[in-house]
C-alpha cells in the first residue's frame, strides 16, 4: 500500500474511533470508475469496458452481533444514523444511508447472517459526476461485510448483491457495470465484461507507457439515475427486444442490424435505441481487438463514434458534454466521448501526452466562453479494484 493510502486508512480509522469509541476491525476501499466504451449496454446483456479510478470510498468498519447498524459519513453533515437490521425495508430511505443499508438488506435477503456493524465512510469519488460514487459506496460495504462475517463471496457475487440493493432497496434501475468495475478491476487494466454471464477479461491498458493520457472532464452538471430518463431508455430497450423476439438486445447480431431495424416498423424511438445498443456492443469488441493488437491510438475514432451514437440515437448527452468532445477533438485529441449514464456528469478525452495541456486549456476556455461552470479536469490512471487496506 502506498504511503498516501496508509495515511488515508489511518485518518478514517481515527475518526471511527472518535465516533464509536474503539478501533475498527478493519479498513476497506472501493474505487469509482470511468467507462472506456460500452454505454447503456449493461442492462441489455451486452459488453462494457470500464476501468477503476484512483478515487475511492474508504470504510472503517466493526462487526456487531446485536442487530444494530450504525452509519456515518465524513462527506455528509449530521450525526451517526442508527438502524435495526431486521427493520430494513426497500424504498423506505431516501437519504445516502440507503446505499450502505441496502447492501446489508441485500446480503440478509440472500440468506447471509449479517448481524450489524458500525461503519464510518469517507469518499474521494466526485459525487454526481457519473463516476460511480454510489457503486463504490455499495461495494466497500459489501466487501467489509464479506470479510467480517466470513461470507466467502467472490467479487462478481458482491457486485450482483450491490446491484440488487440499488435496484430494489434504493429504487434505481441500473445495470451491473459499475458495481462489477468497482469490485473486480485491476490496476493497469481495463475490464472487458460480458454483462450476461459476468465473464471477464483484464485488458492491459497502460497509456503512459505509450505516450498518451486519458483525461476525465467533469462538466459539473449533476446527473441522477433515480430520475426518469434512465428508466425510460431501459424500458425502450426492453420494448425493442420484445418486438424483435429476443431475450435482450445483445441477441441482435450486428450483421443483421438493418433487417432488425426494418422489422421495427414505425417505432422510430425504439429503432434509435436499438441501433445504439447493437452498434455499441460492436464498438466494445472493436476496441478490445485494437487494444489486444497494440493499436491503441486507433481506438480514438471509435470513442467518437460512440459519443455520436449516445448523442443522436440514445439522446442522453447535453451541451456541456458535446462541447468537451468537440473542443477536445479540435484541439488535437485522439478521441473523446461522454462516459457513464449521461444527462451531465463526465466525458473522457484520449490525447497524446504532448497535447494534454493544450486540450485542457481549450476545454476550459470554451466552457468560460459558453458561460458554463468551470469543468474539473484530471488524468485517469487505471487503478486497483476494491480491497482491504488494513
Ligand atoms: C450508469 C448505470 F449505473 C450503469 O449500470 C450503466 O447503465 C451506465 O449508466 C450506462 O452505461 O452508470
């Protein structure tokens, strides 16, 4: 563990001690993610390719056996929240505490004897930026419970339970990408994930070694999944699958796309959603092939195609995200696209190391000129997935 993560673990453990009057049993961390390619494919049983950020949610946790769950976050004003584990009920909590308590609920519902805990959390994952701060929060709690109660669950199993917590307990109809990324990513790699069976391949992704950088541009336009648009897209995709007589849009072969679109008759909106999902799955496979062939720079135009499809067919971009992409490309970036759920949040930009400053400056100036909030730009280095820190 690096010196700085040792310092973070120490300070989170110290705060735990002040709050609860004893040292924690352990400290865990789970990262946020960016998605390189494969957007809105996960709830269509398709392919995604996220990687973990160095930004994490850290949790100091002790096990309890008396049915009490106590929660505190350094990032939210307020006292320790105390709940009874056997009284946890789906959609009963509209606060941040729904994420950690939803995980405890999902574990118990799946038959795991989780009998309570004291938890203190601290996050460096920007929230509302489309970088999966909620998934990181869920996964860090799931991993701590797994270790403290000896549940023996694997990363992908924890991810499934976290998704269930978010779908049923929190009430947000998200797919499985973010939780799996937080639980299963490895440093220096992107995760090629088949969301149908959760089979995975770690793809080496070390841009610095090849003289490139991947920037995250947080537009600071807040997005939210529980609001209707995400659910509407998901319902539209499910309608498309039903009209085409397949289990999920993943089952529409790219080679048969034109014929499938023709079969959708006058369902113009569904047709656009189907076209995005089927072409996006193909783009993920293309990016994997290019990376495995060592042709990293060639993924740039594929990212740009992905953005156009999200903007024009899936219709989930916004003026700020489009401005990042257009400005970065004009300033010499190799590729750029929005990342995550959309309607705000962040974009990613792939650039030669030598162009990073010029691209960053161009984006900042364009935002100032357009009268948008100044964006937050940082380099994304593919980092480790969830782990125990001490
Ligand atoms: C959000 C969801 F949480 C993911 O499951 C995924 O659908 C993503 O949007 C879009 O690719 O992050």
